[in-house]
């Protein structure tokens, strides 16, 4: 990565952090827009995790939402039945859900490409059925309602602007962690596996081991997002964590540009609000959503931000080549 690109990524990261942390206070007077913001921030967190897997390791985990569901139901049980604090229950169940996700996905992690995706789809289907047919813990299709927001100092509940601000902090930290992992030795091994896992194995990289590490981190993103979703929306059901949710998060990554830091953030910021902002256009909302995705994927296969980076690089290369040619002529 060039110094110019690194500087641009730093400026984009700072701009996103400032806007995300300021937005809850700017939109606080409109609870509808604040709710849309909160859901968007949760999807930014999820997209960051999906991007680490799909964009940097080359694995498309369609069981992503199911892992979030495991953590969400477990968090609700611990806070409601056992009396745990949200802030204690969330890290505990997130690590537990991530470990369960790794155990369930261990056979799939030995696969690659389409076969991994297909295997993860089967696991997601099994998890969705488990959410439905174990009503003692999940209340089945009816779902669990009246989930209280996260607790706060003095026994009060975190709500309104401050709950939105907590989501903003979680989203910013999620993006920052991915940005920290990617240039590290761990991130470079992930990229090597994505580019050619056979060559990576021949260079001494334990491909299965690093896939497990990546999947554990990705599962933590899914789990933490699931816990915040339950505390923010106040209602969970199997539909909140089915395969369509995984596909929507994947589409945000593909739309913005996988394998980039800013791309999935852009994808979430654009696509996540659409179902809420177009709720009055119920009949054509999904058509508009789908058409937008198809147009971008066909016209910009690298995603909006990814294609912009490619064109910028080509333009810079063309300018450099023109300068060299002019020097040679003189």
C-alpha cells in the first residue's frame, strides 16, 4: 500500500469515526431516524466481521447470522433469568457462541470456495430450525419480546441517544480492529490464504489453523452484533437470524467492495437504511433493493469503493507512464 493510499484510508477512518460518534446527537430529536442509524451501525459492525472472512480470507460464511442468534438468545437468558448485567453477559456469550461456531464449522473450514459456502448454508439451516423447535429457550416462532436495553450505572437502562452512542462506539471499534488486523502478520497470512491456499501451505502457513482463527474472530463480530441487536430492538425471533440476514450482510460487503476497509462501511451505510426508509413503498421496496444490487455487481464487480480504488490506481499509473514517456522524449 502506497503512502498516499494509507493516508487516504486514515482520513476516511477518522471521518467515519467522527460522523458515527456525532450522528446520535445530531439525529436524537427524531427517534425514527435515530433507530435507522442504530440498525445501520449494527450492520456496519456485522459487515466488518463478514469482510474479514469474505474479503481477506476468501470464505463466505452463510452461518454468520446463526452465530449471532446463539449469542443473542443466550444473552437474553442470562440477563432475564440469571440476572446478569448486559456488559458481563455479552462478552461471555460472544466467546461461547464463537467457540460453538468454530466447532460447528470445523468440517467446513477444511473446504474452500463454493463448498465451504454450501456447508455453512446447511449449518445455518440447522441453527434456524433449532431456534424454532426449542421453544423452551427461544419461544419458537413467536419470538422473545420486551427485551430490556443494556443496564447502566445505578440500575438505570441505557436508552435513547446514549444507546445509539454505545452502538456507534461498537461500530467504530469493529472497523478499527479490522483495520489493525489487515496490515499485521496475521492479516497478511489471511490474504495469502485468500490468494492461493495451496501456495500458502507450501510456504509453511498452517491454512486450517489460520482459517479457524479468522472464523473465531468473525464469529465474535456476529455474536456481539447479535447481543446489541437484541438489546436495541427489544425483540428477537428466528427470522432475525436466518440465512437472509447473512446474505444481506454479505451483499453490503460486496456492494461496497470486499477486501477494503471502507467498502463494507459504505455498503452498510447505503443498503442497511433502505428497508426502513422505503417502508411506505412495501410493494416495490425489495425490487428497488435488488435492482440496485444487481446493477452495481454487474457494472462494478469490485464494489463501489473497490472499483473506485482500481480506477484511481489505473489513472495514477497512466499519469506516471505518461511522465516517463515525456522524460524519455526530452
